[in-house]
């Protein structure tokens, strides 16, 4: 996918008008990059010309810079301005409702770097935290989000996320990669996953790694729970082929890490990184509310920066681990503006202030749970028989596809009760019939080995 480096004024104004109609009165340059599919330098050049012409106004500085259509500055501008929108639309804002504390923090963070004091890692941020006694999220908010995102009934861990997995793979992979500057659109991502094509560039590698990492979590979390080995393996899957040294995958870093745009300098001592990673995970294990645990992991893994690269990616996916364990709606970081996200992280880095992060987390989780509630409802209730024999079905499909065992032989090995065998055999036959490279991950099968089995005529 390539950006268009030709952008006329009217195209950009149309994009601004559409975003305004959707509720975004003040728009960031990154939003316009996405809306026009033009490069950032092209968008900024066009914006600069439109500002000079008096057709738009600019507010804020640096990462907080926002643009707005001018509707009353001159008669000519008034003619070009969109028609006055109904009050219900003009009052809508696409993004978090920033608290007073967040607005104050933002004002500090948009000051020039020279005006902000250099800071390093403060372990007291974690040491002072007492699970279930002190909280990063407001308690009432954590309880409210808990109630909103629960899947009814007593079901095995990971049931919710498996139910909406197909949609989550696209949403979370794209959203997390987009926050890293990935140039693929949501539609490009969906087509990449459906095609099963090999990665042709670093952006595709990043997306496919996210997909593999989410599938890894879905399989591993219900069995392993939250632990340091799980987090380190998560990093290894996310960053495969994206780090020069394969030995750095899942390894506590020994190299210096610098983060651009901030005065924060992470600790560079491997022993401290190892100790604090274990400390963060141990405390997260003890948190009873999965939303608080998710927020705690997201904030602290990004703040610690334990790996050579990919720390924010790890933190976003790791935030879903407590949600999986408690069958909560997953968190896909939908529709977050990159600049808002960067500022929320900087608030933690430079001030250990979670104000902006709380507002952002609440907003995006409400959007996530609303979407996956609808997706879940559209799929109906889970089949109790499938849930009961989920692992047996995984094993049977693996034996047939990977080991080329006959179905009858695979069934004997499983040792299922006689009364359940006919129904299970029918279910297995149905699953083998529809198995394809785009849905094989649920059975822990690779696309290549699945395609080879299909090419052989689906033996079994």
C-alpha cells in the first residue's frame, strides 16, 4: 500500500467536513492522513496553505496541534463552510471526554522538550501499589466496566475471546499496528489475513505477527495464566523478523533504549528490568478486578520498557490477558488517535500521571465492549458440547491433519465416553470439511501444513 503524495485543497476540506459531521470539530494531522490516504508531509503542506488562505484554523502545539474548519471568518469562507449541523451533532465529539486533570496534564506535555525536566524510571510507582487496596482506575469506573464487559454464565476462561476471535484478530492487529505508524488500512489488513499471503514488507510482518500473537494468547492464557514466560513469549511472537538479533526475542534487554519526543529515559540496568517485570506481573496476578489488572499491565509494561523494542505492542496485547481469564470483552484499542495515545503514554513516562490514560482506556474499552457484545450476540450462545470437548477436538483435528491419522484411529486415542462418541464424530467430520488456511489457527495449525493436507485431498 502506498500513500498518495498529491492532495488538492478541496479533497482535504472534504475530509475535514466529513470528520466534523462525524463529531470531530478539532482534527489531528494523523486523522487526515488516514482519511485522505496521503503522506503526513503532504497533509501538513496542504494544511499550511489552507491556514494561510484563512480556510481553516490551527490550535495547540507539537503533538497537541489540531485543525478546524473556519465557518465565519470571511464571506468567502462562509460560502465554503459546511451547513450548520443540528445541535446533537455539533456537540458530539469523537474521542474521550478529557477530565480537568487530563487537560492540565496535556498542557504540561505539549511544552517544548527543553522546558520539561528529564526523568528516569520510578520504581515507587509499582512498589507503592497494593493490589485491591490502591487503584489506578477509579474504583467505580472499574466496577462499571466490569459489569459492562462480562459474558453471562460460568464458562471456561477464554470463551468470550474465542467467540469473537475472527473480528478481534483484525481489529486489534490493525489498531495496535496503526498506533505504531503502520500504513495498512483496516481493509488492507482484512484482505492480508484472508489471503494467507506471505508478508511482503515490514508493515505486513507487523500485522501478521500481531495476528499470530493474539492466537498464541487465546491458546496459552487459559492453560498457563499470567506469568513472565507468557509475556516473554508474547514479545517473541510479536517481534519475530522485526529485530536484527533473534536472540533479543523475549529477552530482557541489555541495550540502551531512548524514546523520541519525551524527556523520559527508561532504566538501562538488566537486573532491575528483570526484577521489576516479575514485580509487575506478580501484582497483576493478585488484582481481583480484571479491568484494573488490564489497565495496570498496559501502563506498567509500557513504562518499564523491558524489551529492546515492541514494548507498547506487548503492553496492549498483554492488557487482554486478565480479560481473557475472566471472560470479559476484549480490548482492541479501537479508533484511538495516535497523538492522544502518545500523550497518554508520556503522562506516565514523565509524571507517573495516569489521568489521560484513564480517560483513553475508558473510552476505548466502552467502544470495544459495545462492538464485541454485538458480534457475540450475532453468533448466538456457545454450544455446551463444543465447549466440553474443545481440547479433544483440537487434538483430533491435529492428529488427522498434522499426523495424517485416520479419523477412527484419532478417536480411539481420545478415549471419549461411548454415549458422546457419535455426536463428537459428527462434529469432527463437520470441522474437517470446512477447515481452511484462513481458520486453521483455532486448531493450532499452520497455514502451510493445512494447505498441504487440503492439497492431498483431505485424507482421514
